[in-house]
C-alpha cells in the first residue's frame, strides 16, 4: 500500500467519525409540543372527577384506559406483602376516559400502609405494547402513613392471611365481596399471600401533612422496560 | 493521471478543508455546551444507546408511553417504536455516560460521551426540561441510594398527554411529553423523582434548557465497549 492510499483511508475513516460525532451532537431545541385545544377532550370534558379517601382531595385526571395489572402470584402459604387496612370506598364507580368513553361497575378501594416484600410485578397492558415494572424483591407502593387508592375491576382479588382468622391460612377475597367484608377487612392488619388487581387508575398519597418527603414509591433493584 | 485522461485520486486540499470545518463545528458545539451557552440535544435516531448515571434528582417528573418515529438508517426510511418517555422539569445528574455502537466500513466503533466530576453525590450536571426515550431502565441499590423512587402524589394510569412536567409563567405546559392524545397511552405523574445507580437503554435524550456538562469527554474507540462495560459515572 502506498503512503498516499494509507493516508486516504485514514482520512476517510476520520471524516466518517467526525460525521458521526457531528450528527450525534446537534444543537437547538425539540419541536414545540403539540398544544391541543383542550388537554382532555373539548373543554376538558373527558376528565374524571375522583375523590381520594378520607377527604384527602379531589383529582381530575385524564385517564388512559390502559389496564395496570398488579400481580403477586401466590406460592403456598408464603407471605409477600403487608397492608394495615383494606377499605372499600365506593362500590360502583364509573370512570370517564380520554376518548370520552366510560366504564362502569368499577370499585374504589384503599390500601393503608401497603408494603411489598417480594414477588410483585406491575404490567401495563397497552395496545401494541406492555410496560413492565419488576422489582427484584421488596418494593413500596404506598408505605407507612400513605394511602394507595385504586380503581379496580370487581373480579380483582387479594389473598390474605391473619393470625387470628382462618387459622392463619391464605384466603382469597374478590373485590366484589369487599362491601360485605368491610367490617373484617377494615378491622385487622393483613399479611398477604398474593393478589391480582386489574387497575384502571392508582393514586398514592400522604393523607395528611406535607405531600412530599416520604417517597411513597420506592422500587429498589427494579427494572422498567417497554416490551 | 490515467491513460484515458480521467483524473483519479484525492483532492487533499478540498478534503482537508471539509474535515477542518467539521472539526471546528464539533469543537464549537462542545465549547458552547461546556459554557452553558446552548442547550444540548443528543439524538440517536437509528439505534439504541446505553445510558448510565450514579443518580438523577428531578422535580416535576413524569413518564408516558409515546410513539417515536425512528430512522431505519437506509434509504431515508423510518419506523415507529413505542418508548417510555421520561420527563424532568428540572434535573441534576451525578455523572453521565451515553454510548452508542456504530458500524463504520464494517468495523464496530463505539462513540462514548461522559461527563462528571468523579465525586459521588455532587450532582454536578444540571439542566432543565430533560426528556429520555427509554426502552429499559434499571435502578439498583448503592451507598448513595436505592433504585427508582417517586415523591409527592404519584398517579398511575393517566393519559400520557396529561402528564405534567415543565411550566410557563407558573402554569403547567400542556403535553410536555409530546404524547398522542386520547386513550391507549399510559402515563405516570409525580412531584419528584430520585433515581439511583441507573443503567438503561434509550433511543434519545434531550436537554431542552441550559445545560452544564463539566469535564465533557467524547471518545470514539474501536469495539463495542460502551457505558455498560464501565463503572457508573459520578
């Protein structure tokens, strides 16, 4: 190879690298966001109005109509989560979604001080995609002094045990039965064996005092992926 | 000169002039970013990149699934990918590494951009209106903090177009994630997000506002050794 040709090749390679770097770092901003006439339908008419438990406030979310599955598969009598109280707040809720459609017969429930020890996966089942949030082990979706309000389907269920009830055995209760069991669910702290919740909307909040500082969502050693 | 009279060879003068211009443009951009004169816009359209940082501390945080149009890298074609767009109205990073592998003349080359002061917990990289198009992200435990955390009132199940991050004159901007309107696009909204010991795969990252990148370094090396193969930047 002549010196001239070697020099030529080095220069071509160098020019390509320079082009790569230049195309990778560009300046200026992104296009301005596409501002809609209304953020959620005409005059924001497609927002839901949702009351948080215990007078903690009113939310007016624009809802995605995407199911969020909170899954903790049961494994024998192993305990995977703890909840201080399970409350049924509203038994027949209708949500309005961002396209103006509605869904009825949903249940509004609240978990007080919800802590996950292990085995939980949140799977968002969107059209043509899934989002998976998978902590390796423990996670907090609420935690001490925090409420987790969930708007769920009636066939969602939790499997819980209590030292003083059911001989400590894991027992499953459908959310459809929560109204009948409210005296029981509200009256005891629960150790959980499993759950399968189909959630349309979830709000995690501190009912009193400052809204920040507690970090109610804690996902240590967690992978979030779009599939 | 060939016998046919056609001239072959390299016009070194013209080539060197073009290379010089390219280098001056790159140098100007790097200097401007370092001096916080301009915003930075890191774009990797055709393939994914590796992202790593010791920590992100962000306020007014949101995540939403959006459709991203991506260059397929051949014939000007494009396709559409669903990504989780993470938005931070204001953010500080404790070290940053972004890398991407490109094939040049059949040889794998890794472009790596790093910044940081090398000290854990100083959050020396600061910017506003940051967006990352995430394929996957993993936060882990470390001496500085643990995994992925959100503070304030967190909402799951919003339409991605309803997620709020940036403000103008004290009012939240509409649809800062530039998500599709309507149903089917999942979103999460929180007041604050602290992410620790982060490694991930992204399509692109944008810092919309003034941006400081101390000790910015850009390297191009043969092979495929990117941010995943390096210790977390700090």
